[in-house]
């Protein structure tokens, strides 16, 4: 081990030799006379967290523009466009078809860009414009066309945002930040319903337009305002000069990531010459985690239809939207606690299983009774299910953190497979199964149980990998290297 005034205690076996004047890639290292690391690092994280807070706001609008059709459904959206049968479910599903086509290519493009803030902001403006166009659709097929392209453009944001976080935060910091980002989904589910309730209740008939048309127009216009601001607020990569960071903070930001990916190079591996996308495609762990998150997405399909499930309690459309908020507010708070505890303890598996078991309890309560109080209680339990996705995504970032390009591709591919879960699961909530939706809840339970089983198998595999690495280090007398989080 070696001590450095900025870097602190660093493993000398890492790829980047901090005691020399040059790194292994021949780029200059940090000067030795820089100021104390803890002070600089605290300032860096504070500034960066403020940018992440704005990233959450962008994600709130992303989810709001995606799910506002569920609120519009309670105010004549289906009837005005003449929808019948499963056409509304198809309208939900088609967005994820476009979503699937864009995620992986988008992240590979993002990985090569110097200004991801400009790229993500431009995509945000595009999906905001499509949302505003939804306010003018005359027919179901026109809405279907726009929803497809909405998913096509929206798909760039979430995997891109997660990859961007992974380029700034270390493994023991990442879980909480991903939780902060994903809390945007819960906040959007909570306050999106409140905003929708206000718009639908106050603008109906204004200028001769029905309430649901105003919903799409107002939310789309608000997204454009935020998107323009995002051009100057969202962070780029640590290697991109930033006016909001001091020179010391900029250098430390780059060095922190160098430390994070520094792994003992014991032997040359054939896949090192392959592209990040190719490495991800041939790694079975990417597919295993993709299927796991696909199952989590299936178990969380109720989130799209949350206003509909709230309406099964018999209240008015406005009251049903208002009742959606409290379960998601609690879910947001739980995400912070669970994700932070997962980071501190270094455990991922049990912090995924716990929320899934609570969600299963909620599904079972909803199946067993039509009592209003109990069904509302079940919504609080179900909202905890989404916490599992937060920790699962952090687990993905931990597992593929050694290679930047592979990590970008892996996140996009896994999120693509995850999103595919919403295509099929959009059809497990047909109106004909309501108001009890027993069959729908049973499918969510099965998906949750299958996900737990796959997480256990993956944990056992990573545990064996860690044991093998430790045994090899003991035999060769090497210092402790990379370990997977379990």
C-alpha cells in the first residue's frame, strides 16, 4: 500500500501507479502538492450531487410524460379516441417497443461523446415535443404512432443517466445515487397524479379542449423548459473540462474513477481487444441479469396501471388520483434507506429480496379481499416492490465496473431486456380481469418468486468468483484485488 497526500492509501498493484509521474496510458498524474483529499472530495461530491438532483427532475418528467395516459384514461381518453378491447394496453405496450430499439445504440453513442449533457437535453426536447403533439391526436392510430416514437426518444435518458452516474461515483457511493435518481419515478408517480388531478380538474373545456388534451400539452411544455435548462446544468464526463469544478476537483474526479477500475492485470485476456458491446454480448452474466430485471419489471407492471387500481376502491377519478400519492411517497423514502444501507453493508442480494417479499405480501392482500381499507394498504406494500429495482441496478454497475465501454453496453442491454418486461406485462391488466385483478396479481407474484431464485443463483456464482480470487492471491502472494459485491 502507498500513501499519497490526495489519494490517501492506494493499492500499488492497481493499473494506475500513483507513485510514478505517468499513468499506464501515458497521461499525466495529479501533482503531489495538491490540497487535502477529504476536503476536495467533499466539495466535489457536494457539487456533483446538486447536478444529480437536477437529473432527478429530468427523470420525473420522463416518467410523467410516459405514464400520463393512465391519468388521461380516467377522463375520457379511451372514449374520445374510440378505443375498444385491449387497444389501451397496446398503447401502453408500443412505447416499450420503441424503447427497446434505442437503448443499447444510444449508450454506445453516449460513451463516445464529450458532451452527454447536450445529447440528453436534445433528446428530452424531442420527447417533450412528441408529448405536446399527443394533445392534438384525432384517432387511436395517431396516438399509437406518437407513443412508439415517444419510447424511441425517451429510451436514451435512463440508461444514459445511470451510465453517467457510474462515471462519477465509486461503488460504495453508487447505490444511494441510483436510489436518488430512481426516486424520480416514485416522486413522479406520486406528484404526477396530483398534478394530473389539478390539470384535469381545472382546465376541462378551456378554449374548447377536453381535460386530457390539456394534460399532454401542459406537461410537454413544462418538460421543454426543464430540457433547455438541462443543457447547462447536467454534468458531462470527468474528463470533460467543467466550469463548475475547480482544477483540483476536476483532477480528483478523474483519479477517483481511475482508482475504481484499477484491477490487477495478471494475464492478458482475449476479450480485451473486443469492443465493449461485443464483450457485453458474449458475457452470460449480462443475459442472466437482463432476465432477472425483466422479471422485476413484470412484477412491477402494476405501476403503469396504478390509477386504475386506485379507482377500483370506488372513489371518483380525482380522488383516485390523489390517493395514488401516499404509497409512492413512502416508497421513495424506503428507497433511500434501503439503498444507503446496501452501500454501507456491501450487500445487494438481501436488499433486493426484502422489498420483493413485501411486494408479494401486497399482492396477496389485494387478491384476498375487496375491502377498501385493505386494498389501499396493499398499494403501500406493492410500492415497496420497486425498491428492488434500485438495488438491482446498483448490482449491475458493481458487476461490470472494470470496463467503461463494457459497462455502458451492459447497462443498456440489461435495461433493454428489463423494459421488454413491460411490453408483455401491459396485457396482464385487461379491464375484463377487474376490479379484483386476481390473475394479474398472481402473475406478479410468480415473477417476483422467479426473480428471487435467479438473484440467489447469481449471488452464489459471484461468491465463488471472490473465493477463487482470494485463493489465487494467497498462493501468489498478491495484495487484495477486485471483489464482487454480493
